[in-house]
């Protein structure tokens, strides 16, 4: 009897996403106990203090003013030319760099990461990222025939970027691979809120330059999905100046997303951008990724591309959007400060938080900790190395007491 019709490489694929699972459990608790009694720290969206989805007024104003045909029209395969121009300027205006730039529109930041993994890592090779990371990196690698390997994001004291382990993993992989794709999610890292310091970036750049020998290629993908929730623009984007001195066999890619920066989660619009001192490499980037765009989604949401373009081309809109972003960033920052201060006072150990949606708490048994927190009607996400607490979705009034209860849950879980 035939029990499967799937191709051999797709047999036994199942998806368990701890984020959506935690959110589903939280929704069930809300139905049973009421919204006011439940703390939902599971989802990666910004909710207002009333628990409703935040909307940026500038984005809504422009969206409502647009013509219907701007929503219904097909976009160009690689993205509309004015959208691509906007993305390149949004990203690379922060870089003091003499080279070649390009970008393609993608289905959110996820689509950008997919294209990078699909086109810049050999099938069967490893893609390198940090051990604390967004779980979808692993799924994308598996889907495209790659494997994922990790370096330790933090030193043993959980105080700084683990430069040594990063260097060791890069060197080890390049002994068996001729090329290597590295994914660094910074600033406002998911799930820790960490951001590489200027000195840490200098160390990373020196490692890339040292390991990218004449017969070895390195592609660095910087995932900046949360960058506008990290800090003021002059601070958050300042590390882009670091990339100007990289050799030609190091390609820098950037994953750009409108989901967070514009609070347009459901519109699924982003871009994969690239810059290199080699013009042929950028031409290859255009051709290769246009091919992938056509194969996977044909083209991307036209309305969101038009909206981004309208904001970029009007200085008043740009200023208004930055005010909207600052307002939401400060709201999340206030919540995070309350949690971090309480954690310090009650002795709850957290990994270094510098900004963004999430705060991470190390734990030996994350599932047991989260299950214990459910008794207090607090819902967070269990990860491999700890708990992800979403300051972005937790109203300020519900944050006091959470860190203390989390410390108690960790102590209880040690006996489970």
C-alpha cells in the first residue's frame, strides 16, 4: 500500500513553530480567562498599550490616498525601478562606500533571506549563523538543500559577542568549503535584542578579510529587519561604514523588510540588497535573483512598493515616518527598560539587551519554564537556549512583576 506521494526529499516534512504554538496557547487562555488577565509576550508585532495592532499614521494616510490600480497592477519581476532606487538609497546612503549597488524586491525579509541562501550557498554546504537566532533560518536552509551550523553568539559570561568562536567556525568551515554564507542579524537581534558594537564589527570585518583568501569566497548577509527599533538612525545604521574596505571576494548582502519598519507585516514586502567593488558580481546578483523571483513568486506586492516610493520621494513624508518609528520605538524601549530593571533587581539573568522587539532569558529547560509561567497566565516563547519575551507586544502595565515570576519559574523548572 502506498502511504506517500511526496518526492523523497519532501517526505516527513512537518513544521512546528514554537512562536505560533505559544501564541495559540495564549489565545486559548484569553478565551478562558479574559484578555485583561493574560500577558501575551509571544508575537513579534508592536501592539499599542490597549493591546491592538499599532499602525503608523503616515503609512495609513498614504495607503488610503493611493489609487486602486496601484494595488492591483503587476510589479516588475525584480521590483519596480523606483522602489529599488528607494531601497538602495535607504540602505546605502548610510555607507561611505565607493562601489556598486543593487537590490531586488522580495516577499518580506524572509524572501530576502531565502534568495541569499538559495543563491549564495552551495547545495550540501553549511550556512553559518549564531546559536541564538530566528528559527526560520534553519527551515530555509533545509528547504534549499543546505545545512545550518552555529557559532556561539556570546562569550561564557553572556556579556559580549564571541569573536573567537565566530572566527573558529569560519575557519573550520572554509577548510571543507570553497565558499561560505554567513548570516548576522544585527542590530536589535531576534531573539535577544543584541547589537554588535563598533569594535565587534571591526573584529568581524578583520576576520572576513583574513579568511577570504584568493581561492575562498565569503558572502555576508546582514539581516536588518528590526533596525528601526534599535536606536536613533545615526547610531543604528553607523556600522555600514565598516564595509567599504572589503575585498572583491567578500560580497555584502542586506535583508531589508517593510514588515517592522513600516508596521506592514501582512503586506510581505522587502528587498535583498547587495554591494560589491566588482561590477560583474552585481550584474550576476541582478540576473541570478531575478531568475529566483520569477520562479518563486513572479513579482511582489505592488501597493507596498508604491507606498515605500511615495514616502522616500517626499521629504515631508520621510520625516513623518521617522516620527512614527521613533514613537513606536520609544514605546517598546520603555517596556524593555521596566523588564530589564526588574530583572537586575530580582537577580534574573538575561542576555545583553540593546534594543528591539525581544529580550532573551537563558534557561536550561525553556519549555518547563514557559509551562510554569502559564500558571500566572504569562505566555512567552520557549527557544533552545532560553525564553523569548516580546516587549513589543506586551503593554507597559503588564510588565511589572513578569521578570520576578520568570525567575521563580526558572527555579521551579530545575526540579522538573
